[in-house]
């Protein structure tokens, strides 16, 4: 199909050339110019937004990170003072970095694996599968403060649903949001509930895997496990890659959950929920130390960028671009 | 395989195995569904209980008597009607901005030839890699210098300057429009602006609706924006309103849960009516189309 389309296209182009030849050159040029101009006109909203709302502010905050800016009065250049304070004089900085890394290290692999598993289950031909897909996807659209409030209730140590359910199996559930050891696992459990969002992405990709491959494997007598690890998984690696890159970036942004589920962002018991962004928020909007907060923002940017670059580098070795129709 | 007989036993046949596999999957999915749905059930049942029943141990799954008045009282305890109207206003503006501007920009990237297009599109994609929190502080400084604090402008205006993810999504869709169709429209005397509005937009209605729904959800659930920019309680949105309400009623869970149900209701309704558009968005993102 592709080649037939290609050949007609070529023929058409050739025909166009024949017609175009006698037309005066300036006309073609002005047409092309007009095309160029309308191209820039169409993307101009994004271009303006990029310069004014992304690039400009980004560079400005880099400068601010070397000052003692507090929005109202001061803006003196202080060199690397903010960065020095961050690394050597602020214990909470390290606490918040540790909390964030802990959360990312558990939530990203767990949600990725969970989403893949769920997608495989929901890719079977079973009566009512559409209803199941709807049910599993539902939590992904529910977000915001209402959901955090709901989970505060669900995780309530004595009368919450989670610990009630655990008690049926003879397990005495922890105090979750009140026990510094369990606050972060509590948030990870909450994240796992909405694993259906990632599932949908994998499901779409699973449906693009050609049936012929499974049939060939069946003839060779391959087991379900082998088929999963040697056909399914390699074929969906591009989506796994996309999912890991975006959920890593997303994972480092954790803020709202901790802000709402603790007393107005005080960081929870023993600062166990003081995430990086929460600490940055307090520095920027509680004490208005914009210089320090900007330094924190840039350090975060470097970490996330570094991880993305590592991802892209290693991605080449395990991501398999061959299946499905690439753009 | 171990059997020497020619006819395999019933449990070794393909059809039996297939049935077994299906039943196991079905059972797993059923159990999982209960786990997934129980929080939602818990929210609704708690919202209908009396405070006494919520505190009792072991907790009950079904309210003894349905306290529908919880909903009315919760709604009246705080200016929720005002907050709802504010949220609707902001959401409508953001959705309009996102749909119109992103499809406009996406059309440019998909269907117009100009120099540096690929480089600029790579730039669009790479902005998705910048953590939003990095942008938050300088943007706050910018908007405060513009005296936009305590107005809806910082929440609405950025929606009119494009969103990398939506541009990517819509571009993938617009690329499926055959070039011949656009050429034909041009020969008929249409310019790109007319082609975008009168041809591409109606043709790509599902994609446009997908973006509308995703941006509705984003705006409706936005917590950080209003938290940062809105100080006046009258101007609050439902999200920060609910957060304030949490401080007001403390641990009166029957009120907290009934208010939560009401705040989530529009999102749930839209989800059930427009489900297929969520799936559409995922198909594009995972690259099975376009």
C-alpha cells in the first residue's frame, strides 16, 4: 500500500513540475514565502508562550538562584551562597531529597509493573471486559483534594477501610499517616489505586502487537511465560520507556498529596512527608527566600534532566523500535 | 506430554486450558474490581452516615439510615456555590483556550511547510521534560510583577499559549489528514486559516473532544494554581475551597466526604459519558495511530 501511494505521489510531483516550469519564478517564491509566513503565524502562540512563560522565566530563575531575592526589596548577587547553604547548612534539604527519592524509587517501578500486568489481564477476550476496563480506569480520572481526603479516611488507623480489610486476614495495620515509618508507603498505596491510567497506555500498545507472532510462537510450542517475555514485553518497550521517563519526572513533582494530607504542608510526622517540592514551596512562599528556592528548583531540574539523559542513553539498549507503526 | 495415550485427558486439551485460563483471569479481575471500587463505595457510604456510626468499630459498610441532609449541610457550611461558579468560569476559559490555541498550533506543525519546523517541534516536545515546579517560582514572580495576584489571569492566560502535550496529541491526529485534501481546498481558494477552522477541526472532532475533556479535568482538579495565586476566599475554586473546608470542619468525615462526592461528581459524569475519548487519547500517545 505504501509503495503504491508513494508511486502515485511521485507521478503527481512530476506532473506538477511540468506545469510549474513555465510559471514565472517570482510567483513560486512568493507562494513559498506566504506558506512560510502562515507557518510561523500558526505556531506563534506557542512560540510567544515559550519565550515569555518558559524560557524567560527559566533563565531568570537561574539568575535569581545566585541572589538573595525576596520579591519586595533585596536582590543582591551572592554568588554560590544559596547552593552552599543548601548542601552544607540545611538538614531539611537532605531530608526532603531523601523522602522524594524514596517515593520515586518505589512508586515508579511499582506503578509501571502494575500497569503492565493489569493491561495484560485486560487484553484478554472475556465477557464484560469493557466494563472491567472502565472500572480499572476510573480512579485515574479522580484526582485532587477530594481524593486525598478520601484516602485520609480510608487510611484512618482504627476505623479506616484499609486496616479493617487487613484485620480480616489477621493483620494489624499500621497507623499509616501518623507513623513516620508508614507515611510514604501510605502515599504509594494511594498511587497504586490509580494505576489504571498507565494501564490504558499499555493496553493500546498491546492491541497493536500483531497476532501472527503469537500464532508462530504457538506452533513452536512456546509457553505463556515465554510468549510474554519474548514477544509481548519487547513489543511494548517503547511505551514502557515513555511511561518511565514521564513518571520519573512526575514522581519528583510530588507535592499536593503531602500538602493536603498533612497540616497545611508541615511535612507530617518527623518530616517524613517533607518532599523536595514542599520544602521548596515553604522556602519560596512562606519565608519568601526566592533565591534559595530558585537554587533548589535548579538543582531539581539538573537531577531530573540527568535522569532523563541516562534514560535516553540506556533506552537505546533495551527499547525495541520495530513493532507497530512508527510515525 | 507425559501421557502415552493418543487421546489427551480432558484437562490436557487446548479448549479446557483456555477455559481455565479465562476463568482465572476473570476471577482476578473480579477481585481487583472490588478492591478498586471499594474506596468509592466507602466515600459514598461515609457521606451518608451519622458521625456516631462513622466512629463505631467495626465500621459498617452500609449506612444504618441514609443521611441525605449531610450533603445540604456540608454545601451550606461553606460558600460552595460561589466556589463552584468560580471553578466553572475558570474551567470554561481554560478549555476554550486549550482547544482553540493548541489545535491552531498543531495544525501549523502538521500541515504547513516552513523552515526550522522539525527543530521547533523537538523544542515543543522537550519542554515536556521540564518539571513544572521549576517554572513555578519565576512564573509567580512574573505574574506578581504584572499585578495578577488574586485574579484568575495566571490560571487562564497560560492556556492561550499552547501546551506541549496537547500540541503533540493534536498534531498526530492532524497528520492523518491527506495532503491532497488540503491542496484541493487551496485550489478552491481557501487559505490555511479557513482550512484549519472549516476542514481540519470538524474532521478531527474526536481529537478535539479528547483535548477538551483532558483539559477540563486538569482545570477542574487544579490545586496548585489557585493555591498559589488566589488569596481572597470569595475567589476560591472548589479545590482550595475543599482544603479550607477541611480546616473548618476538622474530622467531621460525613461532611468532608459528602463535599468530596459533590466536587468529584462532574468529573465522574463526564468520564462515563465520554469514556471513549480517554481511550482515544491513550491510543495516540502510545503510538498505535498516526
